[in-house]
C-alpha cells in the first residue's frame, strides 16, 4: 500500500522508485497467480506491471513485465499474441552489435526464450529453433549464468528452455537427451525454484517416452527443492495423475507420499 501511494504521487525520484518496487510486486503476483492456475488474474497483474514499470522509466524492468504478460497469454491458450508480444519487445531491446551489457542481454535473451515457448505451443519447430539459437548467442555473450532483473539468464537457462520447448512440441526423447547432457553442477547453479520448474518439464518428457519411473523421480526431486513449485501447480497435478495411472502395481514410496501430500489420486 505504501508503494501504491508513493507511485500515485508526483514524478519525483521517490515516485519513480515506488513505481519500480510496485512493478516488481505486480510481476511476483502475476507469476504466482499463473502457477496457481489463476490465468486471467495473472494477465491482469502482468498488464498492470507493464504500465507501472514504464512510469518507473526502466526499459528493462518493463521488458521483464512484458514476458509476464506473454506467459499469461500463453496459459490462456493465446500462443500467437504471446509470441508477437515477446518478439516486439525483444526487437526494441536488442543490443547493438558489440554491446555486451549483461542486464540488457539477459532481458533480451529471456524474451527470445519465452517467444520460443510460445512458438512451441503453436507447433512451430522452425521458429523455436531460430529463437533458441538467438538466445544462445546472447547467453554466450553474457557468459556464466547470472540473475540480472531476476532472469537467471545464461547458457544453462538456454539448455533448460531447449528441453522445455521440446516437451511442448511433444518431442520427449529430445527433451530427455538434452537433460542427460546437462551436468549436476550446471543445474545446481540455478535457483531452487527454477530447478524445480525445470524438473517438472523433464518429468513430462520422461512421461512422453513412457519412462514413468523416471517421471515420478523428477517430481520427487522437484518437490525436495521447492515444494510449492510441485504441490501447488495444476500442471504438476496432471503429471502426477498420469504417473499414478500408468504405474504398474504400487508406485514407489516417495511418489506415493508426494501424491498424498498433493491430494492426487488415480
């Protein structure tokens, strides 16, 4: 409420700082609502984040708010607008040749990755490949994985999105092969929540190729890292239901316990 009140004030430094803070709050709200399946509210919070971030006069923060909008559109089944939103802002933020500002590259790269996810939902393999390759170039310029503007952007995050996009395209084998090429050290460098989200994607990949045992293991590993990323997400509930339904005999103890904690039955 304090940030909201300050934001509504004059165009002072305090007002801009409050807008910066309020923009972050709206983005957190949008991300949380999306994970909980409240997609319309997630879109509304993200749309407000864009407006507030523009008032904060922070082009990169507005860029991160934009891919929150696109993510919400994607969950609402509007893949084409999500792709267009990401690419329009990515083109505006594209760093000039030879400019290697990590923060700008990070936001630009994440917009490309989110665009790739939208293209994957559309079944557009060529666009997915092109956007991920462009993001790879940006990641190579950034170097090691960093967290500018909370993007966790870098070479490892590009690999995570390669696997996730493959899952969306129904190419579980490619997703699993990408996962198996990744070292534990690379994965452990990411934030726990990001790793848990990724392991949910990998669980879907294993389920697509019929390896139900490994799919269950990925869900359990994700839950150990960040329970809220697994227990509260409708998508994770769908995957767990699939695992239980396709398991022959009794599921492994850890999987059964997690299913009980999630409230998921066959």
